[in-house]
């Protein structure tokens, strides 16, 4: 499993549309066999910042599988207006240091 983190900075006038468009786009993430889970969070200290976290079966599953699928085309159509607001987009592998209560 690989985790993708994408950090956005969205200005105030676009925040409601951003949240709405991602709610719709998330349906296409769930429809992908490569997407295991996702979450979109908003920073409590500065509401302009959002973090999208997506668990993929693999980096290849994301970059080749999902991105060449019909689900990606529909997903991308909804989120494309926000790509200029991306401050960072990276893939991370899990380490043995984990915990959960």
C-alpha cells in the first residue's frame, strides 16, 4: 500500500465549491479498484489549507491503473480547477512506526 498526500491552499471564495466538487469526485475514487480509502481534511488553524489523503494498492496502481481509467477522467474533470492550488503532492510508504487506539 502507498499513501498519497496532496496539500491544497484554497482561497475563501472557492472553498464551498472545492468541498462540493471533492464530495462528487470522491465517488470516482471509490469506484476504482486501486483506491483503498481516502479522506479530505481541513486545517483548523488556517481554513485555507486542505489535505487529501488517499490509500492506493500501489504507486503503479495509482499512476498507471487509476490514471488510465474512465474513473480518473470523471474525477479529474471535477478537481482540475483546483490543481493550481496544490502546494504539494507526494506518495509515501508506511513505516513500522504506527499506532491506533
